[in-house]
């Protein structure tokens, strides 16, 4: 049923995530310019809620353009869509198959599967375990797989979405964009820091387009591998520290047991010494006195040796803890180092020079030749006067000279 709907009564698709996939301002402006000149509103679908508002299945850019142009209402084809139907309609809006839109749709589809709003086909029993995920998780193998009701793979997810998310040449297999989207969402679920530059094209803000799906898949695997190695290294270091602490505790316990035994033996000798003196057995008393001195000397020597062992253990433990802290700093700095390498790669690019050489050999008119020259001068000035200034070494504060030093 076609119905005129007030713009202030229109809501986004419940699966729409503007934070992850914000509106394209340029696209909104272009649509605004076409209003009145084309059959702009044909094909806008939505569903009406109990409170009288209408959730549109797609067309969010069009609604934004209509508001910008001052319209009050638009025609919407209202149908009784289910949550699953709203999801499918939204997925079809991503006609270009761009990765930003794919991440949004993949996340929404997995959440819908977990909520029971949609169903995916059953997974082939021969599927390898590392490819299986359990909604709402994006991490392979995480969740309770006993029921299997929410199990899915990249391929079953893609077959549910259909269209641009499937490879036509390899029946039923997911496009690289689906695998890349699942990789990005897995890193987010694992709370692994993402270097935006490693996943997106050059010189765009975080809301811009990602790199190609294959590049993203490679970058995600690289980040996961480095993170796993860092975690394994941290666990090994922690285990080594625990082992050293266990040795330290064992030695301390051994020292306490020996000291207790020595005290007991010393008390026994003292008791016998007293008995000998009481019996006026001077020789026995002298012998016992000598034994006490020898025991004391042995005990003192052992105490010194134990003290040296403890000091050595404490020194080794301090070295391991310091090394662990330094390695932690290196691992924390890794995303910044990857971003630095990416920027340096861009600054050191040489492929543009060949294109400039080729253009210089062509019969350019004076105006275009001057435009190229001016652009090159402006870029050079930008590098020299702004970029290079950003990365100057920090200046050291000047030493304050006191009145006594002046004299």
C-alpha cells in the first residue's frame, strides 16, 4: 500500500548502523539535486509500527536529502515486513558491494540469527571446525556448540544474503568481502587494536572506504598472528616468573625447616650441657660447648649460602619482570609502528614519478603545464613547511641561570 508519510514519523531500518556505516554527504547532496527531476521516490519500502511511525527498509540517503530540501512528507510502499525481511531489504541496498556496507550487513545478519529472526542453512558435517562460528559471536569456536542452532560459516551466511555476497563462478561460496567483514568483526570481538590505516585506503578518515577485501583479509590475519605471538610470549614470561617465584618460596620454606631443626638440636645440646654441669662433668660440658660452637658455625655458613641464593633468585626475577615490561611496551607500540611504516611507504612512493615523467613528454598547453608546476610547488611547500615541522625533534628546555652562577 502506497502511503504518504511525514518525515518526522520515519525511522531507520532497525538493522541500520550509522556509526559503522555513516551517510555519504556527497551522495545526499547529489540526491537532493535530483528531487523533482526524476522518479525519485519509486521503490521506497517500509513497515508501519504500532505507534504510527514507519521504519524504512532502505533509502536512508533519500530521506536525509528530502529533509535537506525542506520536504515534509514522502511516499512509502508500506508492507508487513518481518525483522528478517527488513534485513534482506537492507542488504540489497548495498548494490556496489563496498566493504563498509558489507560489514554492517554481516554484523546485522549474525545478530538476527542469534535473535531467531532469521535462519541459515545447516552446516555440512565435513566442515572444518576452524571455519565454524556460533552467533552472536564472530570468533570461530566461541559459544556453546552443543545445540548447533546458531552455528554458521562465511558460506552459509553469504548464501542467506545472496546476491553480491556470493561468488557466481564458485557456486555457494562467499565473496572475499564477507570473509573480510567477519575478520574485522572478529578483531573487534577479541578487543584487538586495529590500525585504521592498515585496513583503509590512503588519506581517508575512519568513516571512509576500506581497502580491497583481499588486502583486508591479509591485514587481519597478520594482526591476529602478531597478537597471538605477543600473547604467547607474555604467557611464557609469566610462567617463567611464576616458576622463579615458586623456587623462591620453596627455598624459603626449606630455610625455615632447617632453622627449626637447628634450633631444636641447639636446645637439646644446651639441655645436655646444663645436665653435665649439674653432674659436675666438666669434660662432657666442654665437649658439648665445642659442639655448640661448631653447630653455630655450620648454621651461619648455611645461612650465608642461603642468603646468596635468595639474592640471586631475586636478581633473576627482577630481570625477567623488567624484560616482560619492556616486551609489553614493544607489543603495545606495534599498531603505531605498523601505521608509521604505512605512512613512510606512502611518502616514499616512486610510481607517481613515472606518471609525471610520462605526462611531461606529452604536448601540454601552457596553461596545463603551469597548473602541474604550481601543484608540485604547493605539495613541496606543504611537505617542507607543515609535514616536516610536525616531526621535528622535541626541543630541550633552556637551563635557568641563577644569580650565584651569574657572579
